């Protein structure tokens, strides 16, 4: 269970770093299509940590169920 949390944390960190980098690049590039990509990157910056938090809760609940059985 600890390994799963570590893997989720590392994946989350990598995704957020990539999103911050892409957000910077999209903000610098002056093209009408990049606004859509910029908005998607900003939305994903909010959504990804929330999804990882929810997955952590599910892992914690699964761990409790394993102890009961």
C-alpha cells in the first residue's frame, strides 16, 4: 500500500511539473489556439491534485477493508 502511494505521488509531481512548464510555454506563445491549451493546463493543475487526493482516500479505505477481512 505504501508503494502505491509513493507511485501516485511521483506521478502527480511529474504531471504537475509538466503542466507548469506547458502553462509557461502556452502563456509565452502568441497564437489563438494556445489559449485553449492554456485553459486546459490550468484546469488540469487543479483537477490532478484533487484526483490524487481522492485516490489516496480510496487506498486508505481499501487498507481498512483488508484489515477487517
